[in-house]
């Protein structure tokens, strides 16, 4: 029998740890705990089937920007805050960075609340130079972006990060798949050097490892998405499982 209150408490404990101090252990523990929620999503949705989880719907003009180069794009409605940064130790290039050294354009919305606290609302890196008109379009269309409210199951199934990468047939990864890839690929749930040699090739394995190279304030992009998912679950299920 699933104890939803226990799972809620576990998630809050690991979320509180990961938001205060980023390290591999806290990140993987949070990912592993979230993996449980992907496996009970249908039962949880039956308990509370309210459309309260926000997902972003890109405008047609913004979609046009996502052409002509490799990119990673993520919009986090209402943003997510971490206390794991040290603003005084960051140079300008480390605030936003990607896996390639070539020139790229950014459309990232980040705010430093103080020297150790930072809120990320959008991450966008594209490996081509945007024209002044495209930069204006990016800013304008971001603010026009529609927010749709869905239930928990649909939220987990919705895109977490959209991307265009070499050697990848996928163009986005869902919240649920990102959780599972982090948990599986980085030994949070299944050890890669375990006794069993059985391994399933997943089309998201390569993209997930690549996405870990996109960083904001030296923290990997998937860390912010994982935090955002946990925050949303804790907020929307507090009355149901948190009391």
C-alpha cells in the first residue's frame, strides 16, 4: 500500500536539502524520490484531479526562433529559486553556459535575489546569432506565452526541455522522462555497475547527458527543472498529503 504522506514528506526533505546546497548526492536523492511520483501518478491524479499544474504553450513567433541551430529551451512558470549559488564567485560567462565554445545567443530570465539566492524563470541558449529583430521578438513573445493548467498526470507528460541536438531524433523531453533519465543514467535508482549486465538503450540517454552540460550559475539545467517539479508537487498537494 502506498503511503502518500510518507512520499510527500520524503520529497519535501530532499527538496529542502537540494535547494539549500547543490551537490551530486542531494540532486540524485531528489531525482530518485521524484521517480516514485512518476510511478504513482495515475493513482495520485485520481485522488486529486484538479487542473492546477502550469505548463507553457509557445507562440508561433517564438517557435520560429527555434530554427537554424542547436538549442536548449526551458520555460518554468512562476520560476524556481535555489540558494545554492555564490554570486561573488561567478564571472559573466558562467551565469549562462553551454557545451560548445562557439558563439551563441541567450534568452534566459534569471534574477539574483541576494549573493546566494537565484531565481530562474526561463533558460534559452541557441547556437547562432539572433538578429536585433529576433531578440525583440524573443522578449515580446516570451511575455505573450500562454500558460495552460493541467492535472498531475498531464503535467508529468508535458515537455520539460525542448532542444535540437546532433545525433538525436528527439526534440523534447518530458518532465517524467527527465526524472527517469537522471535517476537511471546517474545511478540514483539503478547502479550502472550492478550485478546485472542488462541495459536498455533509451533515446533520451544522450540528450539528457548533453543537457547536463547546459548551466546557469554553474548549476546544470536539469537541476532547476527537477527542483521546479518538486516545488510544484509540494505546493499543489500540500492540503492533500502534507497535513
